C-alpha cells in the first residue's frame, strides 16, 4: 500500500505539472494536495509499517519523533483535504457564467489560497508539538499519546469528525454535482455554435479532466482518512 500510495502521488504530481494543466487553478490545488499527501503517506504509513511489521515503535521511544510525526501527519492531512475541497469549489466557479464568480477561479488567487492553507494549518496544529509525548502505562507499555484532555477531545470531536470527515465530503460532493450540472448546460449551449468535431473534442477533454479530478479526490480522501 505504501508503494502504490507513493507511486500514485508522484504520478499525480507529474500529471498536474504538465503544461496543459500547469496554469489551471483547480489543477494547482490538486498539485499541492498531491505533494502534502505524499508527505503524509511517507510519515504515517512508513511509521505504521515499522511498528506493526518490525515491532519497533519509534514514537514511543523518541519524544521528538512522537511530536514531529503527529504534527506533520495532522498538518499535511488537513492541507490535503482543504486543497481537495477547494479544487471542487474552484472548478464550479470556473464554469459559472457570472464574471464575479468566474473571476474567483484564477491561478493568482489559487496560489494565495494555497499559501493561506499551509500557514493556517501549520499554526493550528502547533499544539501537537506541545501536548503529545510518549506516555508509560501500568503494563510498562509506552505509547505516543495526547497529554491534554481538551486537545484530545478537540482532535476527536472536531478535527476527526468535521475536518477529516463530514465537511470535506459535503463540499466535494455538493460542488462536484453542481459542476457536472453546469458543464452539461454549457455543452448544450455550444451545440450549433461550435463545429461538431471541436465540440466533441472539448467535451472529451472536459469529461477526462473531471474524471481525473473526481478519481484523484476520492483516492486522496480515502488515503488520508485511512490513517
């Protein structure tokens, strides 16, 4: 799974860096999301494989690794999910007829939002560097755990429930459906205006890109929530 996850993320990075997608705003979200997903998989899954396979729990033996692993895992996961949700919203804006909405879908705006996402989640997840450390239990077993009850409850009931679960799925599903509806309306308007060969080619490219984005969103979302 680790190998396929890394290969998949690297493949996505190569695809979304292609000159055809490089200046596409919603592909930029996917590019950033693929990078942070690659970092997330490398930290989370590698550590878990070593723990379960070799019975070596680095997070329980090293307070530094315990803190860094939790911090990077949460930070990269939240950045990835934010980019996935933003890509779905951006794709919808790019299909809107109103200029005020379509103007929100620009490469300049996308880059700014991605920077805001990175800074915001890096700051929000700082408590992981403070309230996480190896804890020794009565059975002489050490585990990397939260030492703050408030932060632990916030992780379980807000981050896991809303940020990792309900909110990204609702946003991606809602704006994904709205985008497909808009694209169908736009395609109907093109009939009779654009030559049939060109129309067919444009429709094929739209469908292909939408399928790539939908499949990539689903895969990255599933990978993030599996950890």
